[in-house]
C-alpha cells in the first residue's frame, strides 16, 4: 500500500519540491493532505494534480476561494486546529513539516506526538522548543528525519543507529554555509541592501524569509541550534564553515581523524527524497554531480563583523532556556519589517541583539510557556523595529 503523506506548507518552496519527488513515485506515495496559508492558486492546482483528501488554508476567506476549485471528494478546512488534525490523522504515515516560522510549531508537534515519521524542514520547531519537541518525538515513537540539506548531510555521515556523539566517536560537526549573496560585498554598503538583493541567493532557490536569513547568516545560527538538538551535541562541537559552492552539504569529523562529507548539487529534492525513502534510496530528479564542472571546493571561516547574527544565535543556545525562542521571534519580526521596507538590512541584527539584551530567561516547561516567550519577544522586537525604522 502507498505511504500516505501530509505536506504542511505545500504551497511553499519545500512543499513544491516535495510534491515533485512524490509525483515521481506514485506506487510508493500518495498525498493525504496539502496545506498552505494564502496562495490559493497554487493549492488549487496542487489539489487537482495530487487529489488529496484534505486541503487546509490559513483563513476562512482563502478556504472559501479554494472550495470551488478542488476536485470532488476533497475537503477544504482552515485554521490552526485543522493543521494539527491533518498532521496527526490516524491514516497518515508521514508528515513533511515545511511551514515557515513559528506557525509551524503546533502542527509539527502534533505529528511528533502522534508518532508520525516527521520530515523536518521547519527548523523553528527545534529552535523554539527543542527539549519539548524531542520529548514529543520520543513519546510518539516516530522517526525524525532532517530536511535541511546540512542536517540531512550530517545524518547521512553518522553511523546507523547513532545515539550520541561520544558513543559514535564523533569529534565535531562541520556545518556548511554558502555565505549567502553578501559574502564579498563591501561592508560599508550593507545599509543600502534591498529585500530583492537579499533574496537573490547565489546557489539555492528558497522562500523569502529563509533567503534573508541566509543573507544575514541567521539561518546558519538557527541551524546550529537545530544541530545541537538533532544530534545531541554541545554548540562548541559544531563549527560553521563557509563553502561558497554549496556542494559539500556538511561534514562529520571523527576522533580518529576521519572526516566524512555528503556532496551533491544544491537542490532540496535530494534531502527530501533521502528522508522520504530512508533507509532506502529513490530517484529525486536531481542531476548527477559533475565534479569536473564544479572544479574546486573552497572553505573559509565566517567573518563575525559581517555576520553578527551567527554569534547572537550561538550565545542564545549557550544561554539556553527560552533565549533561542526569543531569538527566533525577534528575528521573524525584524525580517518581516525588512521585507516590508520598514527596517534596514543591518538593523535586523540590532533588533535581535536589543531583544536578547533585555531578555530575562526562564526554562520553558510547556508549549504554552514557549508561546508566551514567543509573544513577549515579538512585542519587544516590534517596539525596537519601530524605534529603528527607516
Ligand atoms: N526553501 C529551502 O530551500 C529550505 C531549505 C531548508 C529548510 N527550509 C525550511 O523549510 C521551511 C519552509 O521554507 P520555504 O522556503 O519552503 O518557505 P516558503 O516558500 O515561504 O513557504 C512557506 C509555507 O508555509 C506556509 N505558511 C506561511 N505562513 C503560514 C501560517 N501562518 N500558517 C500556515 N502556513 C503558513 C506558506 O503558505 P502560503 O505560501 O500559501 O502563504 C507556504 O506553504 C522553513 O522553516 C525553512 O527554514 C527551507
């Protein structure tokens, strides 16, 4: 019988790539539910092609607009509860968690608690609520497979049955970063960066929020936090390495001096196909890697002056408690303001830093506490964004 899959965030960049891989293997995979927020046209077209049982939108208005455009037998739902329902539904085997930002937390958590195989693109779930999320995965008993290309690469370089770094003889993890579009841009021109320039990533085609995070390297900071939770390592065992070609997706260094790497073209369909079929392998549609055409692989250390967000994220994970949740919330508010032309590019890091400086941390022992921290940090970030507005 085909595996039934819910794709959370189907209308986004990861969602579209996921459906592309699924469509290549109709005998293995069938779509159970598709979700999106506002892109009704994309959801209408996807529902006609993949014939899911449910489509979920973010609002009543979007659901009403979509209703006449879905095939017969497909139900249209909307809102947070419906997202959690299609993520945890008894008939579902696998959930692709690809909603962007904090909005992904509750449905991803619902899938974890229900014991689904969770394909995790929504790194924010781990950044905001790492401890609670990992506990939910353990209690649910499902498998957790990383979709971020770097974490998927690390997963592939770790031994089967990996429990922790010491047990596996891991010395440290090398987390690859492209350096984004501004790796060599003169620092004194950073204030004039526009949203379109920040979203023009040299190697990856992604949603706008993660593209800005790649330009500030906050994305790598969030990924550092994600790696700590996924692989049970201390932040000091994760070294960020800039690798502009985005061919070596990450590496694992072992205590005997061996370093294992995973390579491939920069196309998210590879980690998606890997996670979907794990522990088997299936075709993804990605072209084979031509190393002669790549010709060279460069590595360099990130410049802390150019990428202050990286240190902010590293400090937040070292401080623990709800610092990472505050970091994530402040960054989401600042990035939204930047994309809306209300904040300069360099002010993103300043807003996040100001929020973290004001933050009095606590240990979030429930999801309600995480959500409270998220709301509080958003309010603070809003105030700072207005004070630093263009
Ligand atoms: N893109 C990549 O290559 C990549 C790589 C690694 C990890 N990731 C991670 O994957 C996640 C998705 O990234 P993306 O680039 O695919 O983002 P994206 O293209 O912006 O897509 C985001 C998806 O989330 C939906 N969404 C947005 N706000 C929502 C809300 N409030 N409630 C419910 N759904 C909502 C969007 O719906 P509408 O579009 O219909 O509004 C869309 O389906 C992020 O966590 C990102 O960090 C992405």
